[in-house]
């Protein structure tokens, strides 16, 4: 474990969070986060997806993801409100855009969940 991780852990144990002082440090932390999540979560997600037996089997996961996305969207809305109240217009603008994308993701996940429903059967006599 490197010194940065130890420092971050110590700060977290004291109820504080570690912040990065440079773009390079932040970029490294973001890259490490993706690497760690990919290493830890990708095999699990692939295994779970491989067990899906039909379209309806996607529904529970999509509903769960939509809930997670909505939680993220409202969290971003709260962060945007605070950034604006503190007068940080640049941060508020970026957070607003992220929130809009998050709300769009919520809508798209709902559409995906609806796509798992069986198509209505139209009798041939009524198809025309």
C-alpha cells in the first residue's frame, strides 16, 4: 500500500476526506478507481449476466440500476444546489450537466426495463 493510500485511510478514520492538490494526483486517483472497480466488479457482473435466461430476467437488475442512477441524480442535484449557494458557478455548471446526464440515464434505464416486457400479441385478423 503506498503512502497516499495510507494517508487517505488515516484521514477517513479521523472523519476527514483526502483531497488531491494537483490534476495529476486527481487523474491518478480516478484511474486507480476505474482499475479497481474493473478488477473487482467486472468478473461478478459478467458472471451474473451470463446466468440470464431470457429477456424478463434483465428486469430486476435494470430496476436496481435505475434506483442507483436516480439516487446518483438527486445527489448531484443536492451538490449542485450547494455549489451554487456557495458561489462556485463553474462547479455548479459542471454538476448541473452531470445531473442532467444522470436523469437521462434514469429515463433510459426505465425504457430498458419496459423493453423486457413481452410484446403484446395482436391477432392476425386485427393486424392490418
